[in-house]
């Protein structure tokens, strides 16, 4: 059963320019009397949009293994000028609290909540694993008595560092280009692992041109230093986006809800504001039907990359293509070493959350 669960009341959510958009969970719930583990799925998208390829397709794999799944549609920096990490972290924190508060109604075990994130979404999952005790994430309302700490985190080609091995431009989207060094370090998550951090499963490709595998190595080393349970799995020859290559395209179509913030942001603009963004919204118009809107987003060059799990700035994409002799199909090819990666993740989750 599919169910949409909004994370905030309209008076609680105030992200600049978001229009009617309110972050939400898209749930797939088993219709039985059993209690299921919960999986929060956090698509990537460079902190600008969300990749539909990392939404329903991933959810279907874990749903088939007995999880109730929840795709987190969180706040992004869709206009490239509104840093989003503060609000996105609040969205993720609220999601965990809400699932615990509503665990009986949702048929889930409140002690078996996993956050699984991809690329930029992996940064958010790693933040949930390490920064859950930030004072700004505390709540005074109806969810205040519920923990926002997930029971496990899965980091799949996750960006974790703002240092030498970061993804070019990503932290500008996350924090803004003028962020102070202490803020950048706070969100360099390999520096934030502590003894009570959440167990982490870290999965990365050795040939990732977008988010270098050093991100995974540094996170694993930090976990080892602080005695945090972890498993590191490096896949030989895999590129960024390997996790969703080969999924049925029907899942990208059914995941078009991930574009809602962009749609609502555009609709909330005055015509003058919209025109001021120039080519950023190439091919989009105000007043479009949502289905037509999503079709245009998917059919742009960057939209096609998002749909296959690649979601970075075009300069980085071009570097990756050049490094492979100009063959884009090689960059996003299916790699046998990534086959059925979700089975390994499931075995590990059940081990650490039993």
C-alpha cells in the first residue's frame, strides 16, 4: 500500500521560495499484521534535485525482502542560491521521530529503522548517523520524546567530506560558497564520528569519478578509530550510480514525485523572478501540468543523468567521460560486481539491528 506522509504542518515549514512544497515520506507498507523493519531511502541529486532512479526502484528491492519502505523527499537547493543542509537535516530528523511515534500504525519495529542514502543522500544518511544530537535538531512538539537516531545507516557512493576528496561544487550547494571553515568541518562527517555514532554499512565503487572512494575509506577509518560497528565494501571497477543501473524504467516514472519542490518553487515565483534565473530552468515554463513538467526535467541532459543515478555538475561529468575515452555508456555501465548489492545490505542490517 502506497501512502504519502507529510513531515511538517504548513506553519512549521519555512524554506525560502519553496511555495506549497512540504517535505514528505512516500511509504510502501505491507498490508498484513506483521511488524516489519523500516527503511528510509534517501536519493541523491547533488543537493539540487533528487534522483528518481534512487527512489522507487530501491524501495522495491527492500520491500520485497520484508521492509516497510519510506522514500524521504527532503529540502534541496533547487535554485542554486539557498543552502539547504540545515533544513534537510531537520527533515531527516523529523522522519525518524515520526516513524517511531507512528510505528504501531505503520507496522514497523521502532528499534529497526535504517537510513540508506545515495551520493548526496548518503551525506544526509551519514549526518543522521553522526549529528543526531545537534541542539538545533531537538523538538518541543509532539515528537520530542522520540529519538531521532536511526538504528543503522547505509552509505552508498556517499559524499562525506568537504576536504580534498569532495565532489566539486557540492558543498557550495550544501552550505553556500561563503560558509565558514568551522561549518564546513562540522559537515565533513569523517570528522564527526564518535563512540555513539550509528553502525554504518559503506558501499562504494573504486572507479567513482564523481565522489572518490576515499570518502568511503575515510569514513571507515573514522568508525574503526571510534569503535563504531561498520562494514566497508569496495566494488572493483564500479562507477558513481552503479546501485540503480539495470532497474526497470517504470520505477523512474513512478518516482516523479521527487521533483515536487522544483515544481512548487517555480510556481511560487513571480514571472520576473522566473525570468531572472535564465537558463537554469531550460525547457520549463510556469503553469505546466505536473506530468509534462516531470517529462521535461527527465529529458534534459542532466535529468537523464539523475535518472540513472549520476547527479553532479556537468564539468565533473565531462571529466569522467574524457577519462573513459569519451564513452558515456562506459561511465554508467552495469557492473557485475554490483549485482544484488541490496542482499548484502539486508544481511548486515539484520545482524546489527536484531
